[in-house]
């Protein structure tokens, strides 16, 4: 078929289509004069120049004569207008083609070639302007086609996984036919439909009708949902891949094309997942122990992650894993933590603790893990504190537990970026690639973000230690001080200064957890005095550094140690002056240390010791020399070697030093480590030593329970004095206070030393009333008034 539209197409937007057209002849004016001939210039030697010379110049008469109206004539038979039914044949061809394309079971082929159908549609739409007929026919055929497809799917309906096959097949066929229609009816789609602003494109119309009549059909959709549920349930129950699994991505693709993936597939999958694992959680919780249930849960999550990656679109991965975790763990968090966390903590299994924490974080169970962690630390520290038989191991056990909790605090339970949902199991089987000797630059951007200490977990550790220390008041503070004594005696033992300092800092950190700071301070000063007097300290520099740190960072009352070092320095100077004064006229050499009793933790001397005449003579000389220098000072001698009137405990320790030490100047009979009442001692005539002056170290026995009890008693007495002073100081400042206000003021005043009990505060307030420092108001016994 040939029409004028095919033969001639003129630009529809141009108004000057023939503006540059020149006629072959000139239009002459009324003058009969012949045309003038332009002479050729001498310089125009070529034909181009000659031609150029013949062109009229702008504004010339000849140029004006060649301009004028133009006429266009078409040669041939005149074009006759087509009659009304001229394009009916093309319209019928298009309608027939639509019917064939939208008939699934029709064996007829297209009535014409693709090109002929395409041109026929163009003629009907653009020339004949009869698109309404095509549109009506298209809608009727589309409704018929979709109705047949729906009926076909309903008749093949089955509540089995196999039902996804006809669904996929029908959807794929329909999408293919729509694509072909969209191509052949391009003028209908892009000209007729789009010219109507309220209309949608051909594909959108087809898909909307297909979704409405097929995919939203209650029966069909119900069977599709059932087939999805049957498939995933079969895989979960059999722990293997279903034979039809490869078709699942095809189903997802088909549903996505029609915008029904989320409402049909995703909703069904997630609902099925929730119901399945809720039921399984209930069942497995009755069968398995908490640790086995946790392992089972982790394996289930791992399986679901793999299934999601193999079959499902990325957008649903996180939703599936989250649903699996919440369904399995709902109502089981405390049950798991209370049983599993203590096992992991006891074995110090950092990897499994991290897996547990990450798992619980993803189900908003951080507080459950935190509560379980606090409970474990609290009970463990309390058990250590109350284990009297292992008091000597107390601090070592503290340090081991604290070091482990610190590791968890900075690594496992640290604050970082949100944990990826698709990998809560990564910490179980993780291998760390450490940097080698490669010279390749490190990719800084690839490094994980730095972790921050989680403040809640840090506070939990501190609270647990502090609360547990109260289970046995004073004892943790005493043992920490004694542990530091052992460390300061041993010294570095080949360790670097930084390593040794770090170890001491770890011990000092424990002292922050005790409220009995005065107990720690008292015992530390007693042990420090012994180390200094007996020259048992490994390093005076570390001793001074420790005192400085204690005073600046822990307790400002740690100033007694500075006075001790000052006394020792002055004593050395005094001895040098004394030896220079006596001129060393004898072989004996006195070594005396003059110490201020207020700075040294010594008890008052009970009795004088009877010394040998030669020793007493030396002491008399030194006393006379000292008093000549310091009038008004009184010297009380504390002897470490004596003959008579020495205290029983000191005597036994001195005899041990002389007979059981490295330099045995005495022989003990019978042999043995302990000195008994019936033991005898004789001079060891076989003893020799290459040194002219012999230094015999005094054996340091462990502090006896009686000595410890005595120290505790002194501490309690000091506490009473501190409280009395605090009561007077607070009342003097306020003049009148209610009972509760007075208690608060007293606690604030002494909290840097210790935290007194309410009962002790009450006793000291009553004592101050009896001693008439304060009185009760006559009309209200709960109000106290200061008495000047």
C-alpha cells in the first residue's frame, strides 16, 4: 500500500522550506534593454574568478530582478481523498494481531509480518485517526486473555511446591507477549495512549490488569503463598536443598516485575519464618540445655544466612536473620545468659563471649548480657573475698579476673560501629592476619573503626568489685597493701621499668574499689617502714615514685612516707657526724637510726632491755652526743638484737635469724624451722665469713592473726577519733542540724578515709552529746545544737 504520507513528508515546523530555492530563469522588468556584460579584470585569470565577476553585487538591480514569488507544481494524477472505510483493512489487521498475541492456547500465527503490522498500526493511529477502535479491541482482548490465564491457574491449583511452576510459566509467557505488543503497537502505545494524559502506557495497563485479575486473586495468591511456605519448611526440616529451589529466583523475578514481590513472597517468607522458629524454640528449649540451645541457634542462623545468599534478594537478608534470631531467642535471653555466660567467663572464652554479645545486641539484649555479667563478677569477687583459706591468693585472683574483664571491656564489649546483621558468627572462627615484613603501605581506610570503652560496662565492673569488697570489710584493703609489699621487696626481677610499673598500677587500681582507704593506708605504711628499716626494698626510686602516685592519684593522706625517707636521710648524716666525733677508736661500730615516732607506725615501748655493758656504753655515748646537738629531744631505743627482756615473738624471730639464716652464727638443737620452748642454742665455732663486718638479715615472718587483729583495733580507734573530729567540725560550721543532715555531713567529711556505718555514726553522735560538745533541742530530739 502506497499513500501520499509515504511519498512526501514535509517539515511541519519550518516556515522557510523554500527560502534558499533559486529559479532557473530570471524575471524581467518592463525594460527591453539587454543585459550588460561585466568586463573581466586582468587579475581574474581563472574560471572561478570569471564566474565570481559575473555574480551580482549586493544591492544591484540584477539581484533585485531575480527575487519574486515561486510556484510549486506536482506532476502526475491529482491526489484523491480516501473514503471513510479505506483503513478498515489495516484496523482489522491490527485487531487480529492483538487477538493472536493475547491467546495462550491459540495455534494461529500472526496474520502478517512484524513490519506490516507496525505500519498498519501507524496508518490507523496517525493517518486515519481511528485509535479508539484499536483501544477498545485491545482492552477486550486483554480482559479475555487475563481471564483465561486466571482460570487456567485456578484449575491447576495445588497446595504443593510444584504450583510455582505454572505461575512462573504463565507470568513469563504474559510478559513476553506484552513486550511484543509494545513493539508492534508502538504508535498505539507512544502516540495514542500517551496523548491522553490520564492514560498509562501499554505495559503498565497490561501489568495492572494481570496483577489485579491473577496475582491478587485470593485463590491463586493463597496457593502461591502455600507453595512458598511448603518449600522453605521442607528445607528447614530436612536440612537440605529442595529439588525446586532453582525455580525460586525465577518466581521472585516474576513477582518483582508485577510489583508483588513484597506483598506475596517476602511477607509470606517472613511470616513462615517467624511461625516456624517460634514453634521450634518452644520445642528445643524443652529438649536442650542452654549451651546446646545456643549452639543450635547459631547453626540455624548460619543456615538461614546461606539460604538467603543463595536464593533470596539482598533486600531481605537482614530481615530474615533478624526474624530468625528474635523468634528463636524470644523469652530465652535470661535463661541462656544465666547458664552460658558463667561457663564462658570461667574458661575465659573470649571468642564465644563475643559471639554471644553480638547475637544478643542484634535482638536488643545488651542489658540482659550486662546483668548476667555483673552478677558473675559480683559473685566471683565475693567468693574470693570470703575464701579465708586462700587469703594469700586473694590479690592474685583479683588481678587475674580484673585483667580478663578489662580485655572484654576494650575488645568484646567495646562501643563500635553497629554490628553487621549478616555476621554474628564471625567471632567464632576468625583468623587474624597480622602485618608481616611487607613494605606495602597499609590501607588505613580498610582498618576497622577504633573501639571506645563502653561506659556502662566499665561502671558495672567497678560497682561489682566495690560491692563485693564489702562482704569482708577491711580484709581486701589489708591484702592489697601486703601484696604491694611483696612486689616492692622482689623488685623488677629483670623486667623493664614500664612493665613493672604497669603491674604495680594494676594492683593500685584494686585499691580504688575499697571504701576502707584508711586500712589500706595503715597497712601500707607499716610494710613500708619495715622495708626501709631492714633495707628490704628493691629500689628507693620505685618506693618514692609509688608514694608520689599514691598521694597524687589515690589518697592525699599518703604523706607519712616522705617523712620516713627524710628521717633516714637525717639519720645517716647524724651517724657520719657521730663517727667523726668519736674517731672510730674501737672495733665496734654503732648503727643507730633516729626516727620521729609520729611518722613511724611503732607501738609504745613496753619495757627496757638489759644490754651487755659494751653495747650499753656505745648507746650512752651516742645519746650524749645526740642530746648535745638536739636539746629537749628524748630517745627511746628499739632493739633488734638483745639479750634479756626482749618480747617473746621478737626473741624467737631473732634466734631464727641467727641460726636458720644464710649466716648461721648459732647452732640450734634440735634442727627445725620453728623455735620451740625447749630448743637450745650454742655458738657456732665453725662459722667463718670473708667480710670484716657481717650483716645478718632478720627473718621476716608473716604477720600473725593477733598482729593483724591488733592493727585492725588501732584502725577502729583512729576511726572513732576521725568521726568525733568530723562531728565537731560540721556542727561548729552549721550550729544547728537535723539528724539526717548531720549524718550526711559526717559521711562527706570522712569519705576520703573510709565510709562509716550508720551504727558507728550514731554511737559517736551519742558520745559527743555525753561529752557536751553538742546537745539535742528540747522540743525535737532529732535536731542537734552545737555547744561553743
